[in-house]
C-alpha cells in the first residue's frame, strides 16, 4: 500500500518536473527572463546637449574677446580670448567659461569677481572682436580680430594700406564667396564703422593687387631708365668738357705770362 502511494507521488512529481521543463522556456520568452536576446544595433545617441545662445549677447561663437586691464598691461587677463564654436573661452587659472549667454557688463563683473586677487586696479573692459580677412594687395595681408567699431579706413590703415593706388578703387567686400559690395570708396570717405556697414564675422576684404606689367608698361619703364642714364652721361660729359676747357685756358694764360 505504501509502495503504491510512493509510486503514485513519484509519478506526479515526474509529471510536474517534465511540465516545468517544457513550460519554463515559453515563460522565459514571454517575460524575457533567463534568455539573452540577440544584440540589435542601435544608432548611437548624441549625449551632448544642444547648445543655445543668447541672441542679445554681444559675444558670438567663432569671434573673440579683448580684455583690457589698463593701466596694468602686464595682467594675465590683458589679452585676446578666442570664443570656441560652443561659446566658451579659456581663462587663465579659472579654466573654461561660457560667455555667449552673458552681456558685456555681466562678463566684466564676473572677471572682476573671479580675479579680484590678481587685479592691481579695479578697471577692466571686455570688448567683442570680429574675424576679418584682408587679402590681396596690402603689405600685411592675413586674418585678424578687429573691433567692430573700427572704420574701414582704420582697418586698411592697420594692414599697411594698399600697395598701389588702383587697389583701393577696385577693393571689394565678400561673404561666402559672394560679393557684398564692389565699391567701398564711400565707406572709406565717410569713415563708416564695420558694425554700421553690416560687417559679419568671417567676411573678407579683397584689395586689388598689381598684375604683371604689360608690354607698353615695360617699354615705358625701359625708356625711363634710358632717359635717366642719358642724363647722367650728359652731365658727366659736360663736366669733363668743362674741366678740359678750364685746363686749356690756364695753360694759355701761363704761356702768355712767360
């Protein structure tokens, strides 16, 4: 009797065990437990937050800030700080700070507060600068940071002027490979500032450079050299004749005296 009961319970346990083995994978697939799902590629998510800029701030990514600590010109803040494309500048000792959401006054107060132990005088000024390319027929062509309150005349003056007169007349203002203005003489004459001109950071000023001289120009230069050489020779020959004539008169006078 006992053995029959054991066999009965044993059979039930075996049935339960087999049923568990059969049902467990199905439960796992439904619940996601115990079975690792194959790896599915997912595009990487951009963890970097989208940077927004204050449109009222005078500081723009890609430009620069000139900090003046006059009269202490040896201060570690007395320099130009480029603004990165994320709106940051690298300050000595302090490190990076976002400036594109600050006003001019806010930045000046921030610098005074953070560097109060390094400033010998309370005066500090922060000015935004724009990127300007001056290329072509100028003595010091290149890429510069300029104060947008500068006039076009001051800009050309600081790069050394034009290498020849026609360069100013043919000077042009370009943006993104398109000509904004091909006649900048009125801006030069009026002393209009870059800001009032509508100048943007990254704009270019192209000054016409002298090309290769034409045949007539070379011929003109050659005649100029020949004329100068002829004049020098004539002057020298006349001086020799003058000396020979004077020597002859002295000899004649000496003979008559004897």
